[in-house]
C-alpha cells in the first residue's frame, strides 16, 4: 500500500517538473524578453523544451527601437 502511495507521489512530482520545463519556463522567458508566449510554448511542445529555452536565451530581448524602422 505504501509503495503505491509513493509511486503516485513520484508520478505527481514528475508531472509537475515536466509542466514547469515544457510550459512554464519557455513562457516566462518569452514574456520577459518581449516575445510571443504561445509561439514559444508550441516550439517547446513540438520541438524540445531545451531548444526553446536555448533559442530564447541566445536571441535575447526584442529591440523595440527598430520596430518601425522598416516603414
């Protein structure tokens, strides 16, 4: 009985870590860098959370001063 409870607790903990990695971290990184959150969640789900985190880290924040330069 105790083994089943421990297994359930371990599975719940693993799901929480997975949620944080796949959804929460890329979403928060995109938000803090001024990028589209939903797009980066999709990149994380379709590709890899590590890829999304790495790309967001490398790309850095959006430069708002160049937003209207193409007009």
